[in-house]
C-alpha cells in the first residue's frame, strides 16, 4: 500500500536571472512569429520596457527545477508518471531580460482524485526588494498505486497445490 501524504514538503526557493537569449529562444519555440518585444531590445524599449519581455509562460519553465526538487521530497507522491493537469500564470507586471527573480515553490493543496494523489504546486516570484511579480500554479496528478503482488501460478498450469 502506498504511503499516504503526511503533509507538504518544505518550500524550495531558487533565484533566477532572466537571460535575453533564453527568452528569445523560448518565444520562438512557442510557434508562430513572436512579438518583437520578446526578441528585440529596441522593440521592447519602444514600448517603454527596459529590455525584452519574457513570455508569461516562461515563468513556469523557471519554476520547473524547483518544482521537481519539491515533488521529490513530497511524501506519498512519485513524480515519475505524474500527469500535468493544468497551469496558470498571474502577473503583477511583465518581467524582463536581465531581471533577477526569487521563486518560492510550495505545495498549495494536496488531496486525491480517483485514488491517485493530486497536488497543487504554487511558485511565487518576487523581485530583490520583495515585491511580488507573478505566481504560477500547476495541478499534478500522481501515478496510480501499483497493483498488489499476486501469488504466481503453479508452473504446471494448475492452481491446485
């Protein structure tokens, strides 16, 4: 029988400095033609930004490493085979290349769905002065518990002793 969650694992905090080349590569990987403000500093400055703007979903990429670290320590949850059900991003303002953000990742809710562990993971991003910048929220469904071991059949094909 799998271990039941006994409470959330302690939060994980990481610091990230947004790299202009990573932001441009991510914007291009999203498909279509990225807005010039995501790839061209001059285009971003023309819109009043200090540097290129990160696509909002890029913050989920930044949170992923800390999420993995947190989930590995979560009692009763196995990240391997988990299903990513939902992702949301709330922004206070755009984030830019060259900016340093601190991400604190925590388990916001834990429960079960169809007998499988269900976690809500929240990643709060703050500027160096402590100002809240954004929060990503992910819903993850853990793998089903393994089937209990069964007694092997008699090698002769008969189940009688």
